[in-house]
């Protein structure tokens, strides 16, 4: 798995299905089985890996020239519609651990406001970034200077756990997410429910 996500106790409890009276301690890996975040038959397929790739857009590391601006990302609409939660967040800590050749980074990211789509998230969450994740090289380059970075996080649960995608928090991106949410409401049958319909 490219990344690992752990939740604070209240965040995990907020994501539980009503039928599951379980608890999750901070720092434990949040598996799909323990959280009941979404249907357990959602497989992390190659197509899903393109949407929720456990990666941060290069602009979050100061790269100004990218082929496609974040708000024009062709996957943004579909990513918004499938995410269990889409919310603004901020990096509050960044730590590096492990012996040379086996290092990883752990980020603690704090939600910074109500959800833009899907469920509300109130507790900080922890993302573990191993060396094989493309983000690892960026983190090694910027180090603790990355603390304080703001972003928008897309989060979805799968049979193997939770996966994410992070993009810049800008007005154009927020407007694109809002348009995607409105479009989803227009095309979804009134009786249909899903992550973006449950707040």
C-alpha cells in the first residue's frame, strides 16, 4: 500500500457505520474493517489508483509550472463524486523515521473547516509516506519547511484500507469542486445515497 492512514478516536467514530460500535485509538492504522467507512467490496483497482493515488500535487511543494492546473484536473469531478470526504486541511507536523534505506515520513494533517463534499472531518489524521511513494522525494527535499502547508484532501475507503489525493486549496479549485458537487446532485436519482450525500 503506497500510504497508511491513521485517525484520532473521534474522527474514526464519526466514520463508523451505525451498526458498528467499534473504537479506534490514535496512531493505529485505520483499516476499512475497523472503520466501516464505506462498502467493503470497493476494490482498489488500477482505475481507482489513478483517482486516489496517495499523492500530493507538485504545486503543494512550490512547483509553479505543471501541464494541467489543479482546477482543470480531468479527474477532479469523478474524484469529488466518489470521495467519502473532501475537506480543507493543514500540515501540522512532519517527522522522519527509520534507518537509512528504510525511512518513511509521517504527516499529521488537521482539517481546517467543514467538508466541501462528503462527510465532515473534525479530528487530525496521520499519513505515512514510504520511500516508494512519489511524494517521498519531495518531502525529503523540503523537510519541516512543509509544516503549515494548506491543501484540499480527497479521502476514500477500500477493501485494503484508506487512500487519498491532495491538491492545492485555492478559489479556482474550490469552485471546481462546488461545480462537481452540483453536477452530481443533478444527475443522481433522489433516492440514491452515497458519501457525498451524507454530511
